[in-house]
C-alpha cells in the first residue's frame, strides 16, 4: 500500500508528530503533500490563536483591576508576554488572513507557530517566567522576517490575481472550516468523552462509598431506635405497675386512717363516760377546787393596782355547775347524807358570792381561800 493510499485521518496523525516548520518544508514533496500540509498549517495557526486567547483570558481574570497593582503582581510578566504575542498574532492575521480566505495560500511560516507554542508553554508552565524581551526576541525576529518576505515577494502576485478577478478553485481541505477541522474536532471530542467517562467513574465510586457509609449509619440508627422503643415499652410497663401499687397503698392508708379515727373516737367516748361516772362518785369536797378554777375567769379589777385603771368594772358571776340529785352517790346512801352535802355546798356558794360582792383585799382573799381549804 502506498503512503498516499492511507486515509486522510491517518496521514494527518502521522504528520502531527512533526513540527510545523517541517510540515511547511514537506509541501515541496508533491501536490497531495501540499494539500495535507496546507490544511495542517492553517489548522495549527487557528489552534494557536485559540490557545493564546484562553491563556490571556485566564491571566487577566487573576490580575487586579488597578494598573498600579498589576505591576507588582506575580502574573505581571505573564500578562506582558501574552500581550506581546497578541500583537504579533494580529499582525500575522492581517497579513495572511485575506489570502487564506480566498484560497490563494495557507499560513506559510510554520516556524512562527512553533515559536508561539514554545512561548505559550513557558508562560503556562513556569510561575516566574523571564522578561518579555528575552522570551519574545526570537518570535519578533521570525515574524517580522515572514511578514516582510510575504509583503515583498508573495503578496504582489496574489493582489494582481485578485484584481484580475481570477479566483482559484476551492480545494476540499484548504480552508479552516468544518471540513478541515473535522479530524481535530473528532479527536478533541473523543478526549473530552474519555475525560467525562473517567470523571463519571470516579463519581460513581465516590457515590458508592457514600451510599455504603450512609446505609451502615441507617442500620445503626434503626437498631438504636428499636432498642429505645423496647426500653420505652419496659418503662411504661413499670410505670403502670408503680401506679397500681401506689393506688393500692393509698387505699390501704385511707382504710388504716379510718380505722384509727374510729378507734380514737370510741376511746374518747369511753373516757368521757368514765370521767362522768368518776365525777359523780367524787366527794363534794372537791367542788371547791372547781369553784376556784372558775374564779380565774373573773377580771382582775379587785387589786389595788387595777383599782385606779378600772374603777367601774363589775366582776362577772361565775358559772357554777350545781350538783343535781343524779350526780350524787347511788340510792344506797342514806338521804340524810345527801341533804347534808347539799347544805354544805349551798353554804359555800353563798360564801363565795358574798366575797365577790365585797371586793376585799387580795390578802383577805388568800386568807379566805385557806380557810376554805381547811374546811
């Protein structure tokens, strides 16, 4: 098989391992080589324009807006180099674009493309590139010589042909259109698809790991929730049992309280009845002590101290419980004894009432009380 019988994509891939200066020199081999090399040179110039535009855009986005701050920024040299390259590319574009669009020639100086690629590689790879005049010296010289040679030796013939109106027949691969960019576009698209597939695979692995961790956490949380629900059920059961025991204890305490109250009330009634029986059997000689206790109710107005402050206060008549016939001893005692006791008590009551009316001195009261005790 001959070399030119290979597909165009294969031939272009083989030529891609050469520099653009070597591709420009291989145009002299044959017409077929000329067609392929012209396509590659035009495509290389278009690609270098796009690469430069992206690099300049990224550098300008990182620079500050003030011009005074840009001079001392670390990317100041990058910006100067890219700006100078932009000037050279615009000059080359003005020189060759008119004739390239009309199909009269291609981008002839392939060495210029190689030099621009080298400078862009320096700018993109190094954090502190050399000064702009040191890096761009070769590019300025080569581009200036190519522009002068084209303007002096080649462009007059092309202008004459344009004036005469002789248009060159359009070649199938001479322009930088879709046909010329098809292999490159397919290759770049394949590279992008491969990168996307790698990113998708990494993302799927990451999501798988995250899913495993989250599923493990979910299982742990479910187990904890089940244990908590079980403990809640146990606690509710215990609470119900405690409530039942508390209610039972409360009921028992109330029953005990009612029993104790009833017992105390019955004991009080029995004690009161016993006291009543004992008081009826007591001798009447203790009745004087009861009268003495009732005298404490009288107002203290008989003393000399209170006679001035309370001169008009009258003593109260003491409430004396007179013994009835029912309170006396049983009927077994003789009626004579009961009558004598009643007379003695009436005499004592009269004597005490006379004492309270006379308002005697406290000393006399004590003497009278002693007499009463003796009697």
